[in-house]
């Protein structure tokens, strides 16, 4: 397989790129297209090819072409659904000429906050749009820089972090159509997302937390979502014995919304002691009655 293809300064233009794009992107990992008179039409071919399921390209260099705001936004759309590209490289001059709309376009691609599902389906692979250019980094929104760092430093948690960052309240209503079958899946997702609260990223030779959320705050978020989910399940579903067993399996989690864990444990312990005492009294009474019967 051809891993790298260097075509810088070849003046292939949009027509040449149209003939090349799909095959090159489906077979190469590194494609260098610097100084090739590529315009909007060529960017559309690249964008469509990047969305192909057979795309294996990891790095694309497009510096010193005729790429403005419109072309950059077209390329950003090509990242939707792409799971292989790690670097889309422009030149510093390109970035400094981009308007804030370009930054917003890349931000939407990296984390579409319209719905939880849109955030999940965002791009969690690409992590480089520029080299070490401080001017460029400050020219883009902080969110873009943060999302790129997440994709780079914590790819396995990127999707979950973005969901927690952008959706303080997770709407569980769409899951109600599957009734309680989704409850274990929801609990499992929250458990797998828990490490996100402890993740850090490097920033200016220092580290900072990805999520400023304490364990207590995260636990409250989880229990609120589970409580609202169970409250939303139709009563007729909860009347089924097998479904009640499922709810009971998570009852200790949901109950913490209503009372403190330690307080509940003390109540349970007291009830156990009372039951033991009552059992002793009943046993004594029965023994006394048996003795009277013998006499």
C-alpha cells in the first residue's frame, strides 16, 4: 500500500484533484498538496472523499492554496463522520485570514451541542489543525483548542467528556420508548464516564481539569437522571414483576435522591434490630403457649 503521497508544487488544480482525491484518500495515510491551486471545487471533492467509509487518510496538508472561509467550512464538513484523519494542516497565513465563522464551523464539527446524540456523533479523532503557532491558537475559539486536546490526549474519553461538558442535564425521555430495558445501559454509561471528572490536559506547561465537577456533583447528576428516567416510565410497565426486579437492582442509587445514605443505613439497621426483637417476643409467646397446651 502507498502510505505517503507528496504532490506539493505540482499545480494539479481542482481537475487533477477530482481525479485523484478518492483513490488517494482511500489508499494513503499522508497526502501533501501544498501549492496546488486548489479552490472551492477541489475542497468539495476532498470533503466528500473524507466522509467515505473507506477513507484511511490520517494527515492532509493543504497550505498555500486558494482557501478562504467558504473553502475552510467545506473542509470542516468533511470531518463529520470521519474517524481516521488526525491532522488537517493549513499554513499560519490561512488561519489568520479566517473569520470567526470558520472557528465556529470547526467547533460544531468537534462537538455539535444540538443534542446528546449529535455530540456523540461529532468528530473525536482529529487533533491537529495547526503547528505550534501561538497567534493561530488565540485566533480560534478556546473550545476548539480544548476539543482538539481532548481528541489528542484522551481519545477514549473524548465523546463522554464533550457530552458532560455541554449537557448539564441529560434528557432521558428518548430512552423511555424502550421502557426499563435501557436502565442498565444508562447506569453503565455513567460509570464509564466517571473518569472524565479526573482528567487533565496540558496547557502552557501546566495542567488543568477538563471538568470542574466534584464527585458529589457528578453523583447528583447521575442520580437525577436515573430518578427522572424511572419517574417517566409508565405505571403499567412498573407493575410487571420482572421490571420491578430491574428497578430494585438500582433502587439504592435512586433512593439517595431522597435521603442521605448513612441515614438510610441507620434506619435499615434499626429495622433489623426491631425485627430481631419482635421475632424473639413471638418465639417466647409461642413457647409459652406450647407449654400451657402440654399442661
